[in-house]
C-alpha cells in the first residue's frame, strides 16, 4: 500500500517527504481527516425544508352575563332592602304633597317628609323626630294644631299629653310622644320617661304596649296602670 501511494504521489511530495514510509503514512492520515472534515462541513450546510408555523386560533370570548332587568311596572327604589319590603304611611298636615306613601322598609320620618315634598314654609318642626323609623300603617301629621309635632302612630292621632295627663283622653303613642309628654303619665317621672325614649330609639320603636315591660323601671304594677293610657 505504501509503495503504491509512493509511486502515485506528486513529485514535490516525494521530494519533501523523501518517500519514507512514516511520512507517507502520516500524510495519508492527514489527507483522509481533511477529506472527512470537508465532507462533514458540506453535509451540515446543506439546505433543509422549513415547516410553516401552525395557525393558532383565538379563544372564543366568554359570553357576557345578562343584565338584570327590573320587573315590568316596578322602578328601583333607592335604599330598599334586599327583601324589597315596604311600609305604607299616611303623611299630612303642613307638607307640600300630603297623602299615602309607599316607602322602603326601614325608612325614617325624614324620608317621608322628603317624599311629600318637604314641610310648608313656616311649619314648626321643632318637635319632629326625623330620625325615627316608620311603621307600616302609620300616620305622620306635621304642624297640625292639637297633635304632637312628630306625628301619630298606627291607626290615628294622639293629642298632646294624652290620657292621664289632662288631655283629650286619647291613649298616648309610645312611638311619637316626647319625654315631656311621657312624664305626664301617672307614675312616670323624668328618669323613667327618658328610659322609655331610649328603649324606643334602641329597638326601633314599640310594636305593642306589652313591650313596655322591657323598659328598665317598669314592673307589672306600673305596667297595669299605664296599659290603658298608652298605645304603640
């Protein structure tokens, strides 16, 4: 093999290497390595087909939640509770638009006055408890002579200083009477009258005369004396 390569090698190779077997073998290895590297270079540099990128479809938009529509014939009432409860009150006296009003449960006397257009000019609102919670079926009278300025409770009016206080004999409303009016009841002094007012404010009013027993300072005997003289 070496002799064959030596015979076929160029003249300058034979001159340089002296045609020694070791030199000729080394030259052969170098040439083979160079040929292999050249082949690998050209192989890796060959053109390759490129795939087109896959189309990515956009996700479908989520459907919007349907808007809640009010029931036909009903308009949303500001301040109405989640249960939609209502109270019906009759407001009269010196207000711009007296009449029967339907208000959200938990409304106060101030809300009824506002819904009635407000008090007329010159109306005395000194004794009106505008923070009091309204009851269903209640009548509120503003500035009517012979009536407490705060109005009347359910079922009618109550004269100032009702029964037992030298008034007209109409039971005194526990929900609208002032501390001074309650003080005029038999067996009720300023301290007990204030206890009644505080209990009314704390519990949102009296729903029955029997709740008067829960007031601090009123026992069974005093309750028996007051029961025919008062109403919710």
